[in-house]
């Protein structure tokens, strides 16, 4: 059988096999059979060593033409099969976009973080800076420079988390950040800062207490600052968080780092000061402590207390959030239960 007859035979076989090729797997096998290393087209040029140069040229030309023709046929068939398979897959995977979508629950802002951000935005609008400090603090900054002498009950190990060194502890308040700010202010210029952050005290964990809680403390140091300036600042905070009709009052108290010291109260928004369980029948709710910065604290930080005055205040962020959003369990702030998030979103919408 000469070369022309072999080529015609291959074409006929290819034509009949193409009629039976219905998918890309069959097509891949067809490629191997005709165009592979041991394929029928390749076999045409295998035994050419005994042929003359002219015969080799003729066989090479004919086999190359056949190879191109087979490639063209197989490529065209491959394109058709790929298109058919794509259409079939698109038809089977078709989605009716008019159907309602599946609702997926997603997380949201933590209630406590939302309140802290609200407080930060409020004080930034009043010219305050937001500053942070280390949570593992020195006794010097957490107690001593704040006018809490050695032997003060607040320094007891039963109330404070000390490390393996007596001079290091988990801060029990964010007031050390205020001390650091005053010490770092070498020019002794006026200061307006708030210090939000985690604090730690030995306490039983229950619905209203936690060994770790968040404070938002503030400090203003300037000349001719009085308790009236503190009262005006507190009025703004109370009305921003709890409504424009909130009334405020100060009650005398005691803190080692302020003199005079006060408890900050707001009128009960739950009963309109008629008396309820929330305000314990008094018509008032305590939301924080404050006072005029003690002269010892100013002197300790390099401020001449004969020239400089100031006020400091502190809020428990969890307490504010519990009051604002009607939360009864402090542990709510540290759970990932989306049902609580949905309930919070509904209260926000109201």
C-alpha cells in the first residue's frame, strides 16, 4: 500500500470516528490515536531511512498536509463540543434571580465599642485628644503619683492584680494615662484628654460585675478651672447619651486624687424621677465620679498647683451602655450570640 492509499484510509477512519465522538473525553482519545507520538499520522514517516531523497520529500509533504487537515478537523470538533458542554452546564446551573434570596446573619458593631466611639466623637468635638497607655502598669503611675499612699486599701492584693513584682500590676483604672500625659508634657501647657481602655480589679464575675471592665476617664488642666466647668461638661455628656431633657446633679464624695470630689448623677429616664427599680426610688442614677484635680497630683506631675487647676472624671463604659440600652447582664458585651445583636438593632431603630 503506497503513501496515498494510506492517507486515504486514515481520512476515512477519521471521518467515521468523528461521527461517534460526542464528548471531550472521546476527542482526547482521538487526538492521541491520530496525532500522538505513536499515532497513525506519525507512523507515515517512521520507515523512511531506505527511501530516496525525492521519496522522502514527497512523503514528508503529504504527511504534513494530512497532519494539518487532521488538526483542523479535530480543532473544529473540539470547539463545537466545548460550546455544547458549556450550554448544557449553564442550563443545569441556571438560577432564577426572581426568587427571594437566602438571608444570611452577619455580625455587627459591639454595643460597648459603639458607645466608646460615640464618647470619643463627642469629646473630640469639644477639643479633647484620645490617648492610650499600657495595661500592665507601674505602681508609680497607677497609685503613687495619684496621691494614693502606700498602705491605702485600694493598693491591697485582694483588690489589685499584681505581677510577680510588687511594682508592676494590671492597671485598676485608666488614670495612669493621665499621669503619663502630664509628665510627658514638658512645656506644661493646657491638657484636654480622654483615656478609654480596659482596666482590671479583683471582683466576682456576675450579671453586674466583671474582673475586667472598660473605663472612659477624662482630664482637663488649665488655668482658672473650677467645678462649674466640670458641671457644664457633664451636662453635655449626659444629654448627648441619654436625651436633651436629662437633668444632672453633683453629690459630695471622696477620691484621693481629686478635691473636692463628687458623684455624678442624672435624672432617671425610666420613670421621669417618680421612683422605680432602676433608680431605686430616688429619681436619680449615678453614672460616674469626678472632681477638681488634687493639688498633690498636679505638683507630682510638674504643674505648679498655685497656677494650674483642672478637673478629672471617670465613667464605667459598661454601666453607661447598660443604662442606655437597657442591658441587664454585663456578660452580654462579650458574647457572640447574634440574637442579642438583633435585639440591640431593633432598640436602635426604635
